[in-house]
C-alpha cells in the first residue's frame, strides 16, 4: 500500500513540477535547437516523472516526528550481501518442494531486494538510450543516485527527524546498481526501436531553421515581462502601451532583435527600408497586442454598465464575441506558423540564428583514425600528379 501512496502522490505533484520546468525547458531547447522535439519532450518529462516517483518511494510514507527515536548507528548496515544470508535463513523456499516457490516470491526476503533491483532498471535504460552513457558511467551514476537515496534515509530526511526513520543499507546500493546495469543492457532494445539521440537532434535542428509561432509568442511574453517590470517599479503615469511601442520600435533597430528574440535565437529582417519598417512594425505590434484587446475590454465594460438595455446587451455580446474571435485567430495563426497581420503589413520575416552543427561529421579524433586510409590514398595521388607535372617539360623537349 505504501508503494501505491507514493505513486499517487507523484502523479499529483508532477503537473505542478512540469509547469515550473516548462518555461526553462522551452528556452533551453529554442536556444540549442531552435525547436521543441515532441519525442525529446516525451522522453525527458517521463524521466522527470520517473525520478520523482522513485524519490517518493524512498521517502514516503513519513512517520510522525515524535515517533522517531532511532540513532544513526542502529539504522546503518555496512555489511554487503546480508540480503543473501537473510534469504537463505528466512525464506520459506525449498527447491525440492514446488509448493513453496510461490510463497517464497511473496516473502520480504525476496520481493524487497527484487524491488530494489527493478526500481533503477529504467534509470539505466534512460542513461544508455537518451543520455548515451557508457556502461561504466551508467553504473557509477546509478550507484551515486542510490547513495543519495540512502543518505536521504540515513539523515532522517535531511535532519528533519532526530534520527533515521529507515535503514541506510549498503545492500540497497548493490541492488540498485545491479538494476541500473540491467537497465543498460535492456537499453539496447530502446536504441533499436526508437530514433537515436543524434537523429532527434538532427530533426530538432532542421525544424529550428524556421521560426515557429510558439517560439515567436514566447519571445513576445518574455519581452513584455522585461518591459513591464521596470515600468511597474518606476510607477510612472505614462501608459504601458507607449513603452511597448518604443521597445519594439527602437530596440530591433540595433541588430534586428529584441531581448526576447535574442534569448530564443532569432531575429526580424526586412527586404528594404529597414529602419522605417522596423518602427512601423513596432507600432502595429503594440496596437495588435495592446490597443485591440484593451480597447475591446474597455468597450465590453462600458456596454456592461448599460446591460439593462437590450441594445447595450447586444453590443456587449458582440464585443465579447469579437474578443474571443481575436484570441482564437491569434492562437490559430501562431500554431499554424503563419505571420500575423502586423508582420504582413510591415513586410517582416523571421530568421533563426541557431547554428546548425554538422552532426553527420565525426569528431576530428575519430576522423583521423577512420579516414586514415583515405587520406593516404589522396596523398599518393597528389604526389603522382606532381611527378607527372615535373615530367611534362622533358617530354615536350
């Protein structure tokens, strides 16, 4: 039952954790690849959910603080393979009696070590498939993760308790590390069935050459926050839309980027009259994202005051429908990666500045070894051509 409680808590906590991670995750991916790959997102978020689940399996359920009266020496086992001795001594298994086999599987001397092994098998699979770790690195990282869990238990949940409420056991580290190594072996199937990390990176970089609507929308949100914070601190009486207009009109004149677009590695460009079109775009952008929605909200509020009248009620409904249509059209255009009205009118287009790395090429250290015969062949051909050139004058004479 304790396992089920931990899993339920993980499922409840994960949405909040995922929400907190989404913005940093998007920024990192847009900076590195220029796009967000769906498979990568599924892999990494499932990895976060998995780590959260096994962590809660380690620390939950929490006892009452008043019920913990243990010492660190009492709750520490440094003798390896005690679980083997416990299984031999206490397990009901009798190999000659098949009736005891099933009961042996349900005994704690078997299922506790088995669970410790199973718990970190996925960890080894993630490390081999997505993080492309070697066997030694996988074993080391698994052992370190297990050590972290044991120290968490031994410290009484980072000294929240006066003593440990669970046993810190060297056998758990051995079992967990074994699970990670088994997971490394099973990761071979993931490598065969799923696209490789290199293929995922290639797809992301290829998609990132085009600036998506979501990437643009995120940059607008970042820019708006960067403008709003100093605006709110200054407590000026000037309208916020004025600062937005100046920001999007003047800042891109420097290098075609705002702070938000520079963070996400893309810029805006025009075919001609750059400065004039940049200012025009800034004015239109501020009008589109500020004046239009704020104007509609203002009208809705005014019509609401006279909602007792059928005419004003109809005008209120129409205004709200126009506002809803405005939001739907804006979201649809961004999701479909189309240019918004202000970009069309100003003739703006977006260019990604993410550097597309030559993933097909091998590192120089590998090249020198793998292409050595080819280099030798080319060198021999060059020498032969030089010899032929030197012999030509003699033949002509």
